[in-house]
C-alpha cells in the first residue's frame, strides 16, 4: 500500500515540517495550475485577435478582388458592345446602299434621268438618312461604352473602399485588443 509522502510524516515524527512542506507543495501546484490556465487564456485571446484581424483583411481583399473581376468582365462587355455597334452601323450602311441602288434602278426603269433634280434630291435624301442612322447607331454604342466605363470606375472604387475598410477594421481590432492582451503597454 502506498501513501503520499505528506501523509506518513506527521505520524513518524517530522510532523510540522513535513505538513508545512506538503502544504507548500500543494499551494505551488495550485499556483502553477493557475499560471498555466492564465497562459492558455492569454494565448487563446491573442489567437482570437489574430484571427479577427486576418478575417477583416481577408474580407477586404476578397471584396477588392471580386470588384476587379467584375470590372474586367465589364471591360470585355464594353469591347463587345463597341464591336457590335460597329457591325450594326456597317450593316445599316449596306442596307441603305442597297436601297439607294434599287431606287436608282426604279428611276431608270421609269425613264427618269439620274442627273435630274428629282433623282438628285432622292439620292441626297437617302444618303443623309443613311448617315443619320449610322451616327445614331455609333452614338448608342459609345453611350453604352461610357455607361460601362462608369460602372467599372464605381466597382473599382467599391473594391478599394472594401480593402480600406478591412484594413481599418483590422487595425481597430488590434488597437482594441492590445491593452487586454499586453497590459504592460499601459504601464
């Protein structure tokens, strides 16, 4: 049968000294346990602060990257819109040229000279309509491109704002938690 060392000492004769030694050993063990728990708590608090800071920064970076990706997609859409408006403009001009050729053929089949005032007026009128429609199509494409450019700028600004917000949030978390984690900073 085994007895703890402090248990038999009072019975054998070293009573007070052994009892005091056992009490001191028990108190030291309790103090060590308390210090260990405080150390673990401090470590966990620091870990929580670091996690919060990293989370704020990661959120800001992620939002900025998403804004950059959206701006890149809008840039591609803008280029596509400009190509489409150019194609629509060219097709419109081709339709008008075809209609003007048909109009000239109709005038010739009716016996109207192509240098007569009526033929010249009809040709000029058709040409001005062709130019007007082509300009309308081109302006529409440019207006859409300008709107998309404004959207890109807004997205980039939102991304940069999110990045700043994440950085300031991380700094705020650090400054708020620092006195609790390192109280010697306040001394």
